[in-house]
């Protein structure tokens, strides 16, 4: 038996099969392309509902004054902004993202909104987090894990940098429970998202990737199993909007 090097192994980029070494570059192109219009598109595509999904994530995070929080794949900083006011002047929030364009939009936006003192901006890959062991009270990854090439490595890396008792929250698109909803959602995703992408950002392909990558992402039970396999305890999930989105939470033992 021969081991395959990472350039030979394949993975998914939406519905395409690509070599593992190509995927991160392709994901980077998507987010460089959409960064400037990312927030507008989020509101348009979800009818603003992403704000409710994020609010529920904050509620379940249990973050308190003085906590240290990592918002990885944090993009334009929706969660970071809320965490910044929750942890207060004695706490710290790290907004981390692999993509310089998304991080720049996030940093400019948070500075414009007067969020600064307790937020640090770090360019980092979720698979290889550049932080010490047992460092954070809470980590969130919202709509980010889907884009990561080696999801097991990212989950292990997040476990490593959490303190014992710390929480990981994974907010991600998932599998709708109802057949009718699933069909309507498919029709919407594969027609409306690329169309909106083309009209608003001039880039239909990135929004086609969005729809495809959602279909390729592990469903609720599979992701729960992956978190347990990595070593998380008390892993639970909550479906939202009929399972279109799920919030998984696990605790570091
Ligand atoms: C859909 S956006 C989500 C942004 C934000 N969390 C939100 O909910 O609005 C996905 C983000 O994941 C980032 N990302 C993709 N792969 C990553 C990786 N391996 N490590 C860290 N961030 C990554 C992208 O650059 C992008 O900013």
C-alpha cells in the first residue's frame, strides 16, 4: 500500500473534485472576490435571518466579562462585535481569518463602529491555529468550517487551544429535516443565489460554490460524531430554520 501525498489526495470544492492542495486557493479566490459586498449579500440572501442565527449563537456561548474568545473564520466580524461588548475591558476577542480581504473589511468595519480596545485581528488558518494550548474560554466558527480542507485538523486545533471546560460553537449550514422544505431550498439556492451574486457582485460562480459547498458539508449527526471523535464532550446541536442551519456545541473535557 502506498501513502498518497497531499497533492495526490482529492477533496471537494463545491461539486468539483480537486486536489487537496488546490482547495484553499480556490476558497481564497471566492472570499477575495466577495469581501466588499459580503455583508450586503448576507442580508439579501437570508432576508436578514442570519442575524437571528448569530444571536442564538451568542446566547448559547455563555461568554462573560473577562473571557478570552476566538472567532475563527470570523470574516467581517458580526460575532466578534457582540463578543467584544460581552467580555468588556478585562476580556479579549481574537477575530481570526485566513483571508486578508475579509479580515480587512472586518477590521475597517469594527473600527468604524467604535469596537477596538479588546479586539485583536489575526490572519490564521483554522487547521493550524497560532495560539498556545488551553488559551480560550470560547471559540466560534460561523459558516467557516464548510470551507476548510481538513475539517478534522481544524476541530483538533480548536480543541487544543480551548481551556478545559471551554466551549466550541460551530454555526453552519446543514440538512433540512423536511423533504418539501429541502426541495424549495434547493430551487432557491441553485437559481437565486448565483443570480443575486451576478447582479450584486458580478460573480455568479462564488455563489454557485456557496450552494454546492452547503450540499457537500457533513449533516448534523456526522458533524456531531466528528466533534466527539476529536475529543469534545457533551456535544449537542440545535436546528434552526428547519435544519437549514445548525448550531453544534461541544465542551473540552
Ligand atoms: C462565509 S464566511 C463567514 C464569515 C463570518 N464568520 C460570518 O458568519 O459572517 C467564511 C469565512 O471563512 C474563512 N475561511 C475559509 N477557510 C478558512 C480557514 N482554513 N481558516 C480560517 N478561515 C477560513 C473565509 O476567509 C471567510 O471569511
